[in-house]
């Protein structure tokens, strides 16, 4: 069954973008590979590339559990949900292939179900390789084998669909479509010599780049996410967990909303954010949350740029389109879903 492939790609990618190739962690190491780009990229040297790449694979599960996996129907579309890994094991086969087994929970939105919370897991075998473009690394992960996987519905927001038992087959089909889209093509991680990493579904040729809503390259900040997300009325989107590993740091948030009225952007500390996320995943309807560390109103007529100095710890940035948190109060109209697409970038850097 291939329904867990997209989740596997995304959670493994989350690990890779955090940890990268251990042998290339320093800019000097990766630039050194760039100096011998020709021999490194030679097809006959695949075993050498496998050896280099394998040095960083032992931290995949550790890093995987520290992030979320944004879910999209297609690569160019906005995020419609997220997956949060809770368990992970990994192994490297004699031939060098990476095998990852994972479980977790997530949510997504469909017009029939509204919010759909689910649990999913599986085991995927990856055939990984990389090519150099100067000092930039293009790591390619091709899905090779998928073992037994599961997709189970936890909660459905739409009571009519739930009552009429219409949603179970639809949810299963949707889950398979959501987790299968383009996954047979694998995925690509692009790693710069300064440690910054980018991701795209499919195998990108050397020199190609994925699209992002904000141009944030070239500064000294770490890019956590730079995406577009679709947030429907009475829904939330939980960006995180975001780990700030040192003191004297800040979260830099840039956001813009289109297609809807004002929303709230909330900064939640780890415990409060995790509790709110757990409630969102286990209950059909949205409700109040604990007070945020900070909050801002995202207006449709202006781009939000906010710097939040924070102590060391974990955080969530929550985009809230409900009347239960923050300062906004979206109108309650069952026949008019004021969904908005929010372009956002979350970065970590030195506090001003």
C-alpha cells in the first residue's frame, strides 16, 4: 500500500533539512565537495556518494520527531493539513538504502468533512543519492518499497457527514490521494553550504528550485518554513514545534492573507501549544486555548512582519481563524466559508 509515502517523504525530509549530511555540516566540508564536483557526480562513484550521505542518516528519527510535515494535494497548492510524527525507528540496509518506520497523527481539510483528524503510519524504503551543483548539494530520495501502512480517522468536524456514515469511505479515499500524490516521483532536498535546506516533491534536476511565497535567502536567519496555507473559517493551523536552541534568539514571522478577513497569529509556548494541538486532533470542534505568549492581527490589507524575542525552548505559531482565540471574531455563517490563503515565513535568528 502506497498511502503512507507522502508522509514518509515529508517526515524524512523534515529530518534531513534539520540535520543534513553530517560530513557536510560545516560550510568548508560541503564546499570541498563542490571543488571536486565532476568526480563526485560521476555515475560510477555512486558508492562514494552513498558513503558520504550515510554519515548523516543516523539522526533522521531524532530530527523527524522535532518537526511537522505540511500536507498538500499537489506541490504547487497551499498546505491543507499537517502530520506530526510521534514514533520513529530507522535502519540502513547493507546496500545503503534507508528504511524508516513511523507513526503519528495529523489533520487535513475537505469540503465534505471539514476538519478531518487522523492517525497514520508505515514503513518506507528509500534509494538515496546526491549530486553537487558547485557547493550546493541536491539530495534525491526515491521511494523503493512500501510495507503495510494504515490510515485511521480520529475525528470528523462535519456532524451531518459523520451521522450519515458518508465520510468513512470518502476519508479513506482522500487519505490515500493526499498521501499518494506524486510520491512515486520521490523528493529532493537542496542543501546550501551554510546549512540552509529546501525541499520539493519529485526529483529536481541540478539547478532547479521550488517556489516559495517570500524571498528570504541570503540573510543570517534559519528558515523554519516558507509556505502557503489554506485556513478555513473556524479552523486553525499549527506551525511547529519550532525549537529555539539558544538564548538571545527571536522568531521572525512574515505573513499575508488573501481571500478572507482578518485572522490572528498566535505565539504559543510548548506545553500550551501541544495541549491545544492535542485537543484539535482529538475533538471534532474547535474551542478556546490557553493564553498565547504573544499575538498579532493579520489584516487582509497589509503584510505582517513581526519579531518575537524568545528564550530557549519550543514554540508553535498558530494561525487562528476562529472566534475563540485572539482579537478577531470571524462572522458565523454556515453557508459562507471565508477560507483564506496565508503566505507565511517563520525564521529563527538573533534577537535585535
